[in-house]
């Protein structure tokens, strides 16, 4: 009988053995509380490969003792979805817990496939758990997204990966028979890239290469690098390169190096990368890294995304190149990105502060009697379409969210704000 791969042998069966994602499943975390209470809504797990999306779904099904169905968006069609929903309806008659339908790579489902899930999710016929490596905001239809929570899974950090290494060496039925010594771990951690599956594949490859030798099996950086050069497919080089190259591309555009940016773009084009994937990254770059220093960048990036969806390869390479060069050569600012991050931190820290009465919507007589909207000043009734009044909760009146950066476009915005607000925006 052929042994199962190490990653499969060591797949956790419960949350206590699950490595990483403590912000979701650690003691007191939001998803852990729902699992312990036995009430789990439909949700989507968004994160890079090898961080435990499939494993977490299986653990939840086991914990809730719920029927578990799984579909891969690569191979399943609308008929497959309907067949599973019909089975789930039958199971629902004999179970108090909704069956769980796990859909891997849900971002690959077409609109019609996603539409076919809506009724079953809405009525609780199934509890949907979707897994995706792509931003659900772009790839999941709005009606389905509104019915699901989205939980973000993170790449495993060094401590998580080291804990996993020690765990498998001590507990795996096959590796436990060998004397494995972790002399150096930098290479195995670096090549794994936060991916647990890749980490275990690398360890297994390195150990098996010396399985016939006597004595201790020493894991060193040199051995790991050598084994991976001999067996590049063993550690999913395509997956690693996918994330490494898009990272280099993003950083080159952010760093205002058009030559490097176009080079990494060419690497993705030559490798057959999905042009929509690249266009989405350019959209994000335009808002996050160019921002208010050149607001036209977002317009061009959005036009690029639309054009790429209409053309495809090979013509899309020209559209992507134009946008890449434009963004790389544009002045940079992350003030909008920093503003929303600051605001979110403020919301987390201060909670749901009440909306000031004068800003509330007085849509009924009762609301008007309660002074909703009273004393609100309509800006267009005043000179220069502006009148000074408070728009933040009183507790935050002195708190600054947006801080301009010293580029020509934002200096102009700052001067305008100073004319309106005086010293507030100095």
C-alpha cells in the first residue's frame, strides 16, 4: 500500500491541532465561538494557498457532526450544485444541523453557478463554506456575498511553521521512525512562503532523499536548496513563482521603476497568468500607492480592467503594459490608504459612537420631533458652497484621519482645505 503524502497524513482533525489563524479560531476568537456554540453561518474563507481553508471546513463539519459535501469549482457545473442541494434537502429531514457544502476555489464559479446557490443558502438548506485565493469582492456575486461572512486567512508566520515542523517530526507515523535533526531551517521556511502544505512537501522530499542512509537525517539549508533544484515540481514552483512574481511586480510599480515593472509583467504574460488577475492588482495599486498624487491613475486602471475583460490574450499585454508604465511613472501617495486604515483603527478603538443629531436623517415626523436633522446647515446655501460645522462625533472632533503628503496634487488639496477650515488642516 502506497503511503499517503505527509501533508495528508498530518491534516488536523480538530481545532486544537490546527496551526495558525489564531485571530479566527484561537480561544475567544469569533469563528471559534460560533463553532463552540454549534451555530455557524455561511461564510467564505479568503487566503493564499496552504493556510488551512479546506482543513478548517472539514474540522467544522466534524465538530458540528454535519453532513459534508464538497465541490471543486474547477470541475463542477450547475447540475452538480443542484444534485448536492437535493441530497442536502434529504439529509436536512434527518438532521438538526444544516449540511455543509464546501466549494473550493469558489472564485472560479460562473455567475449562473453562483446564482444556483442562492436559494439553498438563503433558506439554510446548506451552510456554504467557500474557499478562495482571490478577493471575493471581485469574484463572488453581490447577492451571494451579502449572504456570507468573509474571513481572511493569513500566511503562516515563522512561529506557526516552526511549530508545525516540530509537530510532524514528533507525531507523524513515518517520520517518527527516523532520527531527524533540524540543524538549519531558514531555507525550508523561506521556500515554503507561509504555505503549510508546501512546507511539509519540502520536508518530506528532503527526508526521503536520505531515507536509506544510517544515523541521523540532518536538515540543513544547503540540503533543502539542493533537493529543490533537483525536484522543482515537488514544492509547487508554479505556485511560489505566481506569488513571488506578482509581489515583485507590485513593488516595482510602487517603487517607480517602469523597466522592472514591465519585466515582471512580461514574466507573467509569458507564464500565461490570468490577465484579469494582473488588471485587478493594477486597480489596487492605483488606489493604494498612486492615490491622490494622480487621481487619473485609478480611472486608467479601471479602464484597463474593463478593456482586458473585453479582449484577453495576446492583445491585453499592450493594455496592461500601458497601465503599468503609467502607474510606475506617476507620483506616489498612500494618504488615502493610510486614512482608511486610521479610520478603521479609530472605529475599532472607539466603537459605535452615535451620529450627531444634526446629521441624522429625519424621514418621519417622530424623528423630526426628536430633533433629527435640526440645525444642519446645507452647504450650498452659503458662500463658496461651504459653512463650518461639526461632522464627526464630539469625541473625535480633534482626531485627524487624512493627512496630505507633499506632492503637488495633495499640496493643492491642502491649500483648499486650509482656506475652508483654517488651522485644522495645517
